[in-house]
C-alpha cells in the first residue's frame, strides 16, 4: 500500500516572517541584492551607450526596477527587529 504525502502549495505565502533568518537565507538575500545592484548599474551603463531614445527609456526603466527591488530588500532587512544583546 502506497502512502500519500499531504498536498502542500509551494507558492503559498507565509502568514508572517520567521523570527530568525538562517545563514543560507542571509546568503541568498546578499546574492539577490548584489544581482539587483549589478543589473541596475549595467542598465544605466548600457542606456548611456544607446542613441535611440525609446531604447534608452526602456533600459532606464529596467534599471529603475532593479534599483527599487534593491532598495525594497534593504528596507526589509533594516526594519527587522534586532535580537536583544546579552
């Protein structure tokens, strides 16, 4: 007889964030922030190399999106409650 695993939705959001961030999660946050910052910088550079105003605008919008994502992650990390120091 085969036992069935309970169905879980991997896309379901957590009702609230965990009290502690694991080392693996912290490293992933660092990677995500680095990726977004690099993408924003590259977009700014490539937009400065373009001559077509529509292309410049599209690349700048993409760069601004990455900048917003970086800043959002930074705000979330700064707003985290700090554990008491003993």
